[in-house]
C-alpha cells in the first residue's frame, strides 16, 4: 500500500501555518506597535516555518514509538512534539523578528510571547489532527480508543 502520510503532513503543515501566521502577525503588531512590521514578520515566517514544520513532522513520523506493532499516539507524544516544535519555531521567530524590526529586543519579546500562545495552539492542533484519519488510510481505532496500524 502506498504511503499516504506525505499528504497528511502537507495538510497539517498548511493548517498549522495558517493558525501560526495569524498568531505571529497579531503578537508582532502588538509588541512592535507597527502593523506593517507584524505583517512582514508573519509573511516571512510562512516560508521558513512551512519547511521547518514539514521536516519536523517527517522526523516525528519516523520516530518509532510502538509496542507490539501498535503505534503509541498519546498525549505524551503530542506534548513532546509540542516542545520540540516550539523550540525550533521560537528560534526562527526571534531571528526573523530581529532581522525585520532591526531590534534584537523586539525579536526576543515576540519569541517569548509566542512560547505561550503557540504551545497552546499547537497542542490543540495536534489533538484535532489526531482525530482525523486523512493520509492514514491504514489507521484504525480500536474499541479501547487506542490506535492500531494495519500495515
């Protein structure tokens, strides 16, 4: 059976980027006081974050956390993904915000503000996508609520 996970990870990349970009634009605007700076930072992130997010998804997909052939998709895994993604995303945001605003303090403020908002939003995004089977045609829910891959 053909691996459909690439489609899923591309779809997750797009949906997360929409949520993330809106959050970045709002926070950057509030912190910098300039809506144009907020838009520039948010739009710059679209390119860097989509690439970084896709690579992050692929890496986590290849991490084999299974027991007896059953993929362990748990809240712990989602939390671990949340923290690793936030680290990558925050560093990217700080660098872009500093470069665009010309002020390293603005970059730090925006990056730190995003730690809180983005972790909550990312966790909710992960939980929502966990309930969607798109791109995982071989995933089936067992009666006990656990996930089992049939391939």
